[in-house]
């Protein structure tokens, strides 16, 4: 297998492979991190030994970079610089405008510096993977990145172990939610109604032992309404046409990446819905987004309305909300847009 992976990585590094590393790794029956590691020892990949909890602030010295966070369904790309970084325990925050991240550093387990060719020329990236070998976050060097700072970071944390074979944990096991009749739905709805901050939502799910998608199903249509599968496309086209500023959160177990503001260019091709702005790109596989919900959460400033998107395993892949300043009510035009999305008539399902 190692020789096969080395040959496959050689094609990727040379820019001749037909497909993306994530997909090619899956086809080969390995994780993406294992495929990347196959390039260690002279094929464009250097394993890094870096404690990101301690070293995250070092990213500020790089200047402008391109960052990518993704899950199976959606890829979120931004150009900007790291700054305003804080780390508490294993949780990191980057609140620097274009680079807006929520980091769960306990999942930043395998790191590599990667050189490869592409149709746009040579590329360099720092790529981070979790214990299962799934991509968490990628940082790409641009033509205005501080090259000296980048090279110094890579050299300082060059690992002694450059073995091209990487052992990872088995794929994350899907956990089935509790049975619906085991959930205190009355209590759940009462706690939902009593929320004063959207950040209380996660603790409410924990309190009632309810899966996020399951909670939407059980809460009732006054709090969560399932809408048609093309809702992401509808919302992106609407905010582009009206220049309505919004926020889109895309993430995985180790990183949530956020865009805030209006968008300029929405394009669709085959199953892909794309935002193609100069400093923000989004690539969503509409066929992998299997359910969409308009979700209403009470706060002190009034209701916050979100579009939440889920995959076939009922995992959240993106959340869209209207842009607003802390302490201010939600924009009426954003709320109106989401409430105008056509719903799914569940009464006919049977």
C-alpha cells in the first residue's frame, strides 16, 4: 500500500492527478493525512512537530495567507491575515475580520508542510489533520505572504520523524441519537423558549441529551421549519442581488471558519453552488446537503433566524445568519428572506 500511496502522491504533487487529494485518498481506502504523509522524505512533504496551543500566535507573522476549512459537503476559503488570536485551554479564537475562526485545538493532531504544483503554478501549504486523518484546516502561502516568516516557522518545527507511513485512528463512528420518545420534548421546548443568547443552544442540547438535527425535528415549526433542498442556492442568489450582509459558518470537528459581509458573484455548475469573490470562495455540493432548516432562537435582542444545512448523516455542514452587531436586533430583511423560503410538506410523507 505504501508504494501505491507514494505513486499517487507523486501525481498529486506534480499536478497531474485527476481529482483532489481528499477524494483520491478515499478511493484508495485511506485518510487524506495518510496520503499526504506518503510524500514525506523528498516528495514535497515535511512532517511538522508543532504544539498549536502554544504556537498559534506565530501565524500572525505570516501576513496575508489563504485559509481553507471544509467538511464533506462544503469548502470555505478566505484570504486575510491572522491577528487578534486568543487561546483558552484547547479552544482558540481568531477575530481578525477576514480571518474569523473558532479553533478546537485538541483535534489538531497531524501537521505537514506541503509543496505541490497546480495549474496556477507552485503552491505551499501548512495542512493540519485530526487523529482520524481528516483535514481540519489548511493555510496557503500567497505571493504577498512574508516568505522569511513562513520558512522560519517550517524550519523550526521540522519533525525528526519523516516516516511516510502514518498511523491514524479508525474513521469517526456515527452515533445514533436517542429515541425520540426518550427526549423530554416539553422541557426542550420550554428551555428553547427561555433562551436569551444563541450560545445557550449547545448547552441546552447537552442538558436534554438530544442530537442537534433531532432537536430541530422535535422543537415544532415555531422554532424549526424544514425547507427545500435548494435553500442555500436561493439565499446566496438573494443576498448577492440585494447586497444583504450575512455570515456563513462552515466547519468540522477542529475548526469553524466564518465569512461576514455581502457577496458579489454566485455561480452554479452541475451539483456545485459557488461563491467566487476575490477574497472569499465557497464551494457547496448541493447533492450532499440533504436537509435544510430555518431555525429561530430567542435572545435578549429578539429572535435570531438561521438557515442550517445538514448532510445524509444529519451532521451540520453550515449555518447562515444575518450580519448584526452584538446587542442589536436582527435585520428585518434577513428574517423576511429566510421566512420566505418554501417549506417541505411533511404531512404527505408516509
